[in-house]
C-alpha cells in the first residue's frame, strides 16, 4: 500500500510545473499576501486577548462587542435614525464613534490612562489598534498582560455603562468617581485571583498597587 501511495505521489509530482519555486503566503485580514506584517498577524490573534480564563463574563462580552464594532455608538445610530445629534454623550465635543469613545474622548481617556499608564509606561497608548495589539502581546510580562487585559474590559464596560446612563437622563458620574469605581473593581478581581490560588499570579495584587500613579 505504501508503494502505491509513493507511485501516486510521483505521478502527481510529474504534473506540477517544477520551473516555478514555492513561495510563502502570510495570512492577513485582507487575505493571503506574500509580505509578512507583524501588526496584522497580531490583530488576527486579538480574540485571545478577550476570552481568557480570569475574565469577568459580562466585561468580556462587552469588550467583544466593542472590538467587533457592534456597539450602538451615535455614528451607527445615525445610519438608521436621521437627524439625531451624533455628538459624544460624554464629552459633547466630537461626533461619537467607537474609536472616539475608546479612548480618544477626554472623559474616557482619563479613565484609561489612570488604569494602565503605570502598568505600560513607555508602551502606553490610547489608540484603538495599538491597544488591541497589546492585548495579545506575549512579550509583556504576565502580570502586565493580565492587568492590561482586565483593565481594558473593565474600562470599556464602565464607560459604556456611564454613557448609557447619561443617554437616559441619569445624573453624570464625575470622572474621578468612575475611576475610583473601576479601580475598586480591579482590586476586588485581583484579590479573588489570589484567593483562588492562581500560583502564577499570586503577587499580582501587589503589582497593581505598585503601578498606581
């Protein structure tokens, strides 16, 4: 049987155009291309930065919707409801889009910077694509990677919730109050990770406190 397989492969090989050399093709968002781009390769892996074992399900789901561009930001709402005010609900200065809301808006930018500037330091970015790359960057030390991932999800959830509260006429929550609320949630989560015996992350709560700026 093995000899039959070998003969079949030889027959198939003879049909190939051996004058052309093989070449590599790299998968990118626009299809397979001959040129490798590390940024696009990382972006293909970014769902792993959302669905990780320590994530809080409601945070992860909201972050998944955001990274898929499925949240009903005002620029999307205006496509099926003409004549509405598309200004950002939080800052009132710029048309609301996903990239603006996370984290170009002056309100949300403060929350994001408060959470992760001390963690990422020179790697810090508030640019949407850059953040998505960070979420799957295996070169980040494991404490940094987990804190960045969880802070991203907590920030997206809190900012979207605050945005919706204001949309429905509820009193706005000051930036400092929202930052304290998210920070407390981070500390509670990291405490649970330590309590549940994740040995790889047993010092993560101390790491979080050390990064507060």
